[in-house]
């Protein structure tokens, strides 16, 4: 609230209980919420935006109060003033139906010319929001509820969901703490409502403490004023008191735990029953502050989000049926319960009348968020380390929704330290891990993508030179990562400028329109670590490409026939995915990749050759499923997970460890064993449980073919070192 709000209260001043007890309680409760109560002895009606009518048994003892009811109703209709009624010592029904002592007092004026108007006015009270005191409710609790309801009536966009859901949960947590110095930390993402919740706690509980202090924007205020000045402003006389009072302190937006510790230690020894409330975006800061418990502030539920959005967009509370379903669904999905996002997007869209204009505005705001959102997220972003910044932008641009382990693997390959960085981003409420997937709120993603987007020149003389899809990771001067839709590029455009990006580590190229997938790069940067290019249109990669820094090569559904010609340095390569590249004939180049961990050739049905991989000690996974036509005999370490469902491979013998003395005996025994199996009409055994192939159902090979095959095996085995040996039998096409 920019200025203090005034509410006029109308009551029978002759009622001593009201005058001496109830009204002061009510005034204090309103005052804690920034609302001033103006007694009805004044006439500054135009300064008020709301009226509070307090009905008691003696209220209608004077004609003056009937006139005040009439005037209030006129104000409600003519100037749209808000009115609420309080029934103190009298029931609502007695007022409306003129029963009991209240009715008796009214009938004393039944001869008045205005009696019928008064009767109608009292009956009209049914349409007012009302509060009726109960016998089992204290005046303090009663006035607190009244002040909350009036606050929400005056400020319908503020504190939605706070009093009904969040505040009771926190009060319940605090009540369970020991009666010493209690403390709680509120944390959550930017704009989620931590400050609003802390203020509501302060308003509700400050009346129970002898000394109170609410410090908004504590980080900035502490840096600007310093410890000594802050203590003087808020607790100048605290140390001089003989009995240490109970203190309520709210420190909002703490970013450095040392600042909070310095301020709290300056208060001296706090008495039992004191309460410390700290808010921060960083859960680790709360832990370092030593709060007893933490509470993560979650977003609004759907009903609350609808209420806030409708008030901001339409200045009234509307039902979901009266909103355009598709547009509102997009806004709700984007905001995901974040009050700041809902409020700002609603206010922005309220300026547009037509549905098409609203939708266009929303699409623009998704790409270019409002200034307030940009600033609140930027303040969190710039407080991060360079490692955390890089991780955040990489995830926002490329890895949203992916498996945590997979994301960590890629970030590590790109030179980041995800083990530390991802954890800190979660603690800073900038990332969440849901079902082992990395997620980010759409509001944060939009801002981070806006920060990380490669800046475009203000003027672009030649549109063919504009790379609008280029992205970059902040914290570096040069471009490190690019995501490019190549189908949108002009057919005459040369992408040679990408080759000169010597710091480019991550390159992702895709085609939203597969009809334009003929466009490709004639050369690639030499420092690439991850290359992703789905539907690659050429038969091989550029011959001059230096893959010595390449860690991952992912080119599924490509037109590749081979990787390249000749030998290249593949010492860094860990993962290769050429799945469903149906023209692929060979991958002999991989024989130089001794650090390979994963090979995915699923669906490469025309693959003719497969490299010897017995020297790949780090290999963990090979997928040859889906119609491969491998002709040579393969070897593989015993720890490799192999998939070959639907392939042409029919029989596999497990890898066996041999020594020099038993090699020939073992081969002879194997030959006899298979001959015996053939005579008995059984197929060859498969003993590796880690390899399964449900397609193995054909009859065994002929005796002649079997003997020839075993001869080949014996010959090859004599030439190999006495290490793990795997023998694969394949069926000639």
C-alpha cells in the first residue's frame, strides 16, 4: 500500500464496552495492516473507501443512527464504497428481522415518517459482508478476523491464500516449538510471496510482543545504513529496560547470514517467547542463520490463481467459465501459482480488449518478460557464482525436463561442476528436481533465456546474416552454445561464421521442417564438446573436422554412410548415437575411440562392419537392435550391456577367460559340445543373462557350416592374447 487507507467506523458511542474495549482492539488490528479507523464523530466521508457498521442492542436507540445506516447504504450504491457489518451482542437475524431487544428498540420509532426506509435499510444488511461474535471467541480473535476480512475486501489482489491456507500452517508449526526463542525461515523462488506472508505474520502476531521490528529488503537496508544505525532506529531503548521484553523481529530478504547474525546479536539476550522470522530465496542462508524450522512457500492453487488473475485482468472476481479457457490455461501454466507473475501478466493484459490482442501480448511477454519480473530474477542470477550461472543458462536453454543424471553428465562434459552447482540452484529456488527430472519455473526460464540470448544488432542491413536462433551462456565473452533451426535459414546463406566461433562447446542443429534438411555446415568448430544434429543431411561429416575435443556425438536419423575417412583423434569421445541412420554402412573410425562408454546404433539396418572393441575398457552399453547386418566376428568385454533385439545376430557365446595350457583343450571341448548339441537336435546355449533376444527362434546352422565356423574360431583364438574373448555367430544374409 502506497498510502495509509482510512475506514470509517460507525457505532453507538454510548456503549461503554464498545468504546473502552472492543474499538481499541479493532483499531490496533486495523493499524497493524496499515488501515486507519475514523470514528463516526467525524464527517470526512469522502476520505474513506470503506465503512464498518457495528450493531449492538442499543444501536437503534437514537434516530441519528438510523440516518447513518441510510447514508452508508447510499454511499455504497453511489460511490461504490465497501461496507461490512459487525454484530456485537446482537445476532444478524435479530437486526434483519427486528427481533429481540433490538426489535423492541426499533418499534419505539415506528411512528416516524422514515420508519419504512429504516426497516428496508436494516433488511438490506443481509447483502453486506458480516461478522457475528460467538460466545467461545475472544475479542482479540474476533477483531483479528474482522481486520483480515476487511483488508482482503479493500485489497483483493493482496494476500490471496495467505490467511486461508498458509498462515494457519505456519502458526501451527510455531506453536509446536518450545517456549524459548522461537524462529522460522521462509524460503522460495522470486515473486512467490515470502514478503507478503511475513508481513501477514507480523500483522497478526505483533500485538502479543512488547517490541517489534519489520525490516523489508533487509539486505539492501543493511548495506545502506549499517548495523549501528538500524539498531538505533528500531531498538534504541531495548538495552535500557530492566526486564528484557519479548521481541518480534522480521528480517525480509536476507542474502548474507552474517548480516542477520550481526543484527540479532546486537539485540542482546532475547527473552523466552521472542520470535524471529527470516525470509530468503536461499535455503542454505536460513540454515546458516540457525532458524529452528524452515517453511517453503509454495505457489497459489488453481482457485486462488484464478481469483488473483481475474482481479488484475478484469478488476473483478470472475468464474473460470467466463474466462477464455485456452488463454487462461496458458497463463496459469506459465505462472504456475507464482503471484508476481499472475499479477503482472493480468495487469498487462487488462489493457487489451480483444482476445487476439491479449494472446499476442501474452506471446510477447513470454519472450520478453515485464521489467519487474526481469529485475527480481536478475537479482538472484547475479548473486550466483560463474559456475552456477553457466549451469542455470545451459539448463534453461537446452536441458529443461531431462533426466538429472543425463543433465549432470552433459554439464560435466561442457566444463561445469554440476555436483555442486545444481544443488545450490535448488537451494536458491531457481531449479527443482521432480521425479528425477530437472525443472525450472517458466518465469525464471523466460528471464534466464532473455539474459542468455545472443544480442542482436540494432540494425541488420542484410537479413541473411542474422542468426536469431543463436544462444550463449553468460559468464563468457564468446559464444559457447548454439541452438539453431536450420530449416529457417535462407538457402543461400553460408554458415561459415560458426566455424570461427573457437569457444563454441555445444552445438545443436535441428529441422522443424524436414523438407529443408538439405542445409548443412561445410565445416565445424574444432573445440566442440557436444554435437547434436538430428536428421543430418550429408553422407559424412566434414573431412577437416577435428573431433579431438568431442565428448558426445548425437546424430540420429541421419543420412550418414560413414563418419569420415581416415584416422582422427577421438580420445575424448564417450558417447555416440547414430540410431536409425539407415544408410550407415560402417563405423570403423570408432576403433580409435578407446574411452567410449556408450554406442547406440539401433535401427542402422544396413550397417556392414563393426569395429573391434575389446580394447575399449570403459565401454558400458552397445545397442545394435533393429536389423543390423554385421558380417564380421565381434569381441566385447564381459561388463558391456548389449541390446540386439530384432537384429540378424542369432547365437552368442559368452566371453571366457583362458590360460595358456587350456586354450586348445577348451576350444576342442567347445567343438565337441556343439557337435553333440547338433546331434541331439538342440540349439546352441546362451549363458549370458545380461543379454536377451526374444527373436532367437530359428533352427541351428547345418553341420558343415558349424564345422567351418568353429575352425574360424579356433584360428582366430590362437592369435588373440589370453584375455576375455567373446565369440559371436552371425547368419550370412
